[in-house]
C-alpha cells in the first residue's frame, strides 16, 4: 500500500513538474513572440518609411515617363508629317555661288557658297562614306537617330575638360547633325533674319531646349527617311570650308575631282574637315588638314574600313591640292569683276553663276612676283608704302591686277580701282595728244623758260621744272621725254585747258579735273585703272576704251550667256596720226628720257613717268604693241615717299612684269610715226593754227549734217 501510494505521489509530482515545465515554456514562447512581433513592427515601419519616397518617385517617374514619351511621340509625329521629300533638302543655300574662270576657262576664284552638285550615299566614294561614319557616327546604321551612350560620353569628356556639359563635344549622331544642318526644317527667310549669318548662328545654338528639339527632330527624320537618304542630305549640306557646301563641292574645290572618285587619303581629309571646316580648310591650313586626316585614317583602320597596309599607304601619301586650289591669284581682280556685274547675278545672286573673265593667271603670278622682289630689294621693311598694278590689252581687257602689297587678300580696299591719287606728269600725254590732234608735230618747238600766271583768288604762280633749270627752245618730244613742266603748261594754255580736259575725259578719265594751269602738271586725281585705260586708247590708235574683266556671264549648266562683254573700244578721241605721233614721243621717254629703266632689249616700248609734289605718288604707265601696264606706288596716308620717282621703282616693277610677258609672246613693232614731218612749227610763233584737224572734223560733220549725209 505504502509502495503504491509512493508511486502515485511520484507520478503526481512528475505530472506537476511536466505541467509546470509546459507552462514555463509556454510563457517563454509567448514572451519571445511578443518580442519578435515588436521587432518586426519596427523594421516594417522603417522599411515603409524608406520605400515611401521611392514609391512616390516611381509613381511620379513612370507617369512622367509616360507623359514624356507621349510628348516625344507627338513631337516626332508633328515633325515627321511636316518633313518634305528628302530631295528637297539637299541644297539649302539661300544664295547661289559665283565661279570665275580665267581667259583659258580655268577656275581661279569662287564667291559665295559653292554647291558642286548632288551626290548620294550610293554614288559617293565608298572610302568617303566609310571615313564619315568612322569619324562622326560609327553606330549610324544601328541607332534610331540619337545615341544616349554617345551623349553621355560627350558630357563626361566636356566636364573633365572643364567645359560646360553642352560645350565642345556634342555627341551628336549624323542624323542630329543633319537636323541641325537643315535648321530643324526651318528655311531661311529675310523677313525673320537680318542676314544668312544670323540665321546660321540661330541654327547652331546649343541650348538645352534646342538639344531636345534636335533629338526629337532626329527621331522624326529616322521615321520619315531611310538611313541612306539621311546620309545623302548630310553629304550635300555639310559645310567644308572655303565656301564649299557639300562633299562634291569640297572635292572639286580642293582636289579638282568628284566626290565619287576620291581615294582614302582624300576621303579622310574631307571627313576630317567636319570638325572645324574654316580652321582646317586645306587652302589655308594644309598641315592641319593632313594631321586631322591621319586621325581619320587610324579610325578607319580600327573600324576595319581599311586594312593596315591601306592605312599606312594613305598616311604615307597624304592628299594634295589641285593647281586651281593652290593658285589663289587674282583676289583684287575677282572683287573688281564681281562689282562690275549686276548685283542680282553677283553679290546677291540666288543662282549658281559662271563668269568667264579676261584674267591671265600666269601674268598675275609674274606681276605678284615682280612686286615682291622689288619691294624686298628696294623698299625698307618698315615702309608702309603701297602698290597697285594693272595689266591690260589695247582694247581694255584686263589681264592682271594688284590692289595692294598683300596680294592674297580678298574683299580689301583696291588701290588699282578705288584710290584716287594725283597723277603728276603721267597726265602730260593728254596735253600733247590735244596739240598733236590740232596739227602740231613731235618736232615742233616750244620754249622752256620762266613764266608767271596770275591765278584769280590766289595771286601769281611761277612754276618750275623738276631740276629747277630751263632748257630754252626744245621739241615737243624732248619736253615730254624729260618731263619738262613749262612746255606742258604753255602748250595746254595755248590749245586751251578745256580742250585738254575734254581729251582726258574722252579717253576715259572720269575723275574731276583741275581747272587752272596746273591741270597740265597732273594736279588732278585719278585711279590707276582709268589712267591705264586711257593709255590703252593711245596704243589702239586714238579711241577710248572702257576697261573690262567680264567676258560673259551665264547660269551653271546653261550654254546661252545672260550678259556679254562689259567694256571694250569706244569712240575715237584723236586721229590715228596723232596717236602714232604721241606713241613715238612716248617711245623716246623710255629710250632717252625719264623712263629708261623700263627699256627692254630689242622690244619697242613707250610710256610716261609721273611723280607728284614731295614724292607722294610715283607712276609709270607704258606699253608694247600688245599690252599696257600701269604701276602706282604711294602711302595710303598721302605722306611722302623717300626719293621714289616714277622712273625708279614703278618703272622697275613695270619692266619685270613686261619682261615676263614678252618672253611668252614676242610683240610686234609699236604703231608709231616712223618719218619726220617735212615742216615744223614753233609754238612761240604760231599763236593759233588756222583750221586745226579737230576744227576741220567738226566743220565737216556740220556740213555733212546740212547736206543730209550719214
């Protein structure tokens, strides 16, 4: 019994312990659960707080992305609907171009933006196509108009370089560049922009909003056009320096060949110009263009467009410019011709114009070389003296022109056509021309002696000669050869100043002439081209000439000219006999007088020197049987030269230029008087000749009119 009770108590005790243990575990579990729940709630709260802005941002972001996508889609659709046929976008110039050809039909100058003709992505040289893609947009055929990777890379490079994110590298695809080239579809309008330059600046702006519009427009272009159509627009619109718009114009401008024919080295140079066309234009910076081309060749090799051997060969044999591209002659002449034609066919043309001119590139180069050598050897380096030269034929056809010491410049002040300077003794041939036409001869006598003239309002004037001496009785020929002042004044006063003025005007001097006795000494001002043209009238037998450089003007592709020759021989001024007599007298100027430095062995030369007061201007104008050359030297500010006369440096420049010309083509004899007249006169004895030749012609014309004759 006792044992049984003991076992029963033990079981009860065990049950109580078990129950107590369970309750204890239960209590611990409950406590642990409460603790875990507390921690869970805390972390849940923290997570909620953390995710809340993310959720808000995401909610805003996807909605914003949706709205942006819709706006972009609408923008793309809007632009795409408004895009014309791609062929309408190939030539977007607001103005046309002018191509100037020399007398042999070779190009020597361009004005305006040159468009060489259409090339397509299929017709262009494969080397050029590869060079452009390798340089500008290697993923061109894989993207949809924009390249986020390229933009990001460009921004990173710009920031690292210390520039703004939108400055420098743009990361633009070819499509985006094309969008910019066509100004996002907005054509030039004179009503909106003051000038083309302002229009182009507006098209090149790089604001953030402009970039967004550019990207949208690029996507629209991708939706509207094929890749090759976009590339074709790009090929024809890109500016490549030196006035070349499009790769065809650039290939013609720099290499004298089509863009369909360029080799790898030439293609690389053209593609390299896209980076900085004005700075790298090979006509101004050949070394820079070649250095950039080498980088392009390396890119072509890296992208497997050229193998190693082809790349090395292209680098070792860089592109060379054509002779037309390197000529760069005749800037002053080209500017003068452009100014001589109608403005709507030259400076403001909307068409592509071809102008055939009288220009001779060989003579121009020889003239420039003569000026350079003479100034180098005879003019002080510190001197600011300027020079002008005009070369023309007897009919006024201008073959060469220099308007200043800088012979490579364009758009500058042209001293040959714009500078009016005192002519000095270079005017004297018009005095003698008047007298000879009245019947006097080269062997008539005039007395070189002191004279005094009363000038109303100024008092007495007593002119002198260059050497301050007097020679007594001298022939007209001697007086002109030695450039004596007194005989010229006396002859002018004897025949009448107004008649001398009329002779000069009729020969083509359009500048205002002096009205006093000093007229005979060249106190008036004139331009070099006027004076040279007037001397051409003496050479051609006494008829006026209008100097010209434009032979004919036509539109590109047209065979019928719109404008013909703009000058030539005009009305007779003096008789042929008087012109021959004057040529004989001017021949003696070179043979024995003040112009001896212009003498060419075995060639007949005639001319006249001219030096103004205090050596401010020095002239020499002379001719052979075929060409007339006028040379002027002086300072722009009209300060004196240091001892320079017309018979020195101007005559030497004349000699060097003419020596080149006669070596190319031997001239014939001068058209001058060969026999001495049987009778001579003295100006001192003959106060007025009875019925002069000019008076006889006037009386004859009146008689013919009265008799009803033509």
